[in-house]
C-alpha cells in the first residue's frame, strides 16, 4: 500500500515537483520496495518449519563453488 500511495501522490503532483522532490520520491519507492522484499523473505522464513518437510543435509562446499562460478569475479573485475 505504501508504494501505491506514494506513486499516486507522485503522479498527481508531478507537475509541481522539482528535481529534489522527484529524487526523494524515488528514495521512498526504493525503500518501500526493499522493505516489501524483506517482509516477504521473513514470511517465507517463518513458514520453513510449518511446511511439513524435513530438513536435509546440504553440501555447503558445492553450494559455495556454484555461487563462486555464477557470481565470482571475472577477469574484467580484476583488471586495474
């Protein structure tokens, strides 16, 4: 609801907003969307124990190796 109302106010009063006000609206929207993602993550986390599935062991080394392959630095990142 926060993002909806902020966007509605921005649209209705856009012609009266200067650059700084537009930037502030952008900050508010980004923060509200980030908060929405965090809340969604917390809700998902809170449901972990209620889904009826048992925890299983994971190979953390394999998970980290895959993450490194996907998200690790590239030669472009290492260039001076």
